[in-house]
């Protein structure tokens, strides 16, 4: 049994473009669709409670749903399968890549649950979406630093559209995992 303070290491896959964004220092957040989608009204209520600063819903003195907490997680109970704040993620760039080959380590700094389309422009930037090159922005008649959330939706669907219930249009509940890149001695 693991203690609440033990740091665990888990793999997390990223596309080549997102790995490049991590290496460039542009990506500090990732969204992952919850495998088990909770009942909408229930989860919307829990998210609202969490935004007010209460991180748990309690029944008879026991937590029944954990959002943004340092407890070990179990997604069947609504807990993040990627870990908790302080845990480490090792980046996988291809199928079956062993941990010893990873070059990129991340430390989880925050975890929350929200609807996919609730992403803000600031969060889309933290997802690693780059600005539009000036020459294209000028030709399109837009600012180079605009529409990050819209461009994130295109990236999201290019990765997740084939998974049932995971498209931008479906607006699934997602784990929002914030992280920082760290050096780990091997």
C-alpha cells in the first residue's frame, strides 16, 4: 500500500508535436478524456463546489468523490488515473516505450475536472498551441495571438475524434493536468 506522500511515476503518451511544445517550454497542461464519463448534473455540481474551494464531497464523514486532491486516485471512483499533485509522469513518444528510454519527466502541479469546451484562451496556450505566424494572421485578417481555444479544438479532434464520446462536439469531462518539466537522475 502506498502512502499519501509517496511520489509515484506513471507513463503518459504525447504526440510528436506536443513533445516539441514541452521541449520548447510552451506546454504545461494536458487534457485527457475521462474513461468513465460521470453523470452530467452530478459532476457539474461537484466542479462548481470545487471552484468554491471545497475539494471533496463527503457522505457520513467519508469522501465519495475526489477532485483536485492529493489522495491516490481510482477513475472508477472519479479519481485521476495519472496520479496526484507531486507525482511524476514520464513521457512516452511511441507504443511500448520503456521508462528507461524516456528523456522527458514531468511533475504534476495541479489536477482538476472540467468539460472539454470550458477551456480558456490561457489554458489553450498552456496546452502548447502556438501563435499563428504573422504572415498567415495578416492574410487571414486576425491577430497572431487569437483563437487559441478554437485551434486547440482542431488539435483535440485530430487526436480524439475516433474515440466514442470524446470529440470536441461531445464535450466530455476531462482531467486537466498541469505540470512542470523536471530533471530526474537515472
